């Protein structure tokens, strides 16, 4: 089994999600995992670092409007600027897919500072969480 090598300047560590035998990630993959971790963490979820996360979970039941999309894009940009120092955020777009009105797609374009490589991430954001998952939908 050959060892996987990663450029040291991009960092390396355990791959997420943790489960089974330890896996390692490095380079752009590790940065992408870190970005997903920031977006997936609700503010206040980590007792020793209560400001960590993007805060987008607070808006799960909000109506899909242009204002919501703008607020989500600003939340994501602010969180990545604060918590991921290895990248420069170039663009954050929030769009609704035509085939699924219950979710939004957050598209993030950034540049890795160490080597100027482009990094693009697509993060699905579910509105009205739990609706349409079976068992009958309840009025909210």
C-alpha cells in the first residue's frame, strides 16, 4: 500500500465524516471538507467555540425569497472569511433548482491562498426540513 502525500502548505488531517478506520485528507480536499464542516455547524453547537459555524441553520424554515438568498450568501461569506484562513472567497451564489422548491443550492468559488488554485464547492441547503420525507406532511 503506497502512502498518499499532500502538499504540507495546504495542511492535512483526519477526513470527515469520522467513522470506521481513520482516513486522512490533505490539500484542496481537506480545505473543502473544512468549508463543509463550517457550513454544517450551527452557531452555539460547539461549547468551547460558540461563534463557530455559518448560522445558516437559523433560517431553515424561512420562505425562499431574494432577501433570504442574499442573507444566506452573506452568512456564508462572513463565516468562511472568519473561519477558513486558507482561502479567499471570490463568490457565493444561492440559487433554487427548478425541480425542487424545498432546497437551495449554495455555490462557493474561492482561491486557495497558498497556491492560487481555484476551489469550487456546491452545498445543498434544505428549506422546510422534514417536509416530504414520508409519514405525511403537517401544516406548519
